[in-house]
């Protein structure tokens, strides 16, 4: 098997949907990491959660206010933001059960 054949098997086109899914799952991972690492001391959980929600709301206001941010790079960052919010909801349901 030559290098050209090996390279052609791994030459994938990342579609827009797959890049958005990667952004969503990256946001989910970031929310899990951001909500559990500072919570190791036991007293930073509420502060960390409130800071994440405030930053998400600020980014959301900037994103939806301007038409400039409707380009693909900013839409991927919006998918990361949605993943962070989803991860926080999942963590809160885990803590509630």
C-alpha cells in the first residue's frame, strides 16, 4: 500500500454540520471541565456557574445583536456556547438526582 492510497483513505471533507457538532461537543466538554475543576474545594461551584452563565449571556447578546457575527467562525463559537449551556443543564440534572 503506497502513501498516496493511505493518504486518500484519510482525506475527509469536514462538512459544516460536522464542524458544528465538534463545536457543540467541545462546549459540552468545557462546561464539564469548568464546573468540576473549581468545585474541588467545595465553595466555588455557585460562583463558577454564575460566571459561566453571565459570560454566555454577554456573548449571546453580542452575537444576536450584530449581523457581522453571522459568519461561519462566529457560528461555530455559538455552537460552543450552546454546548456549554447544555453541559450545565446535564450537570445540574446529575446533581439533582
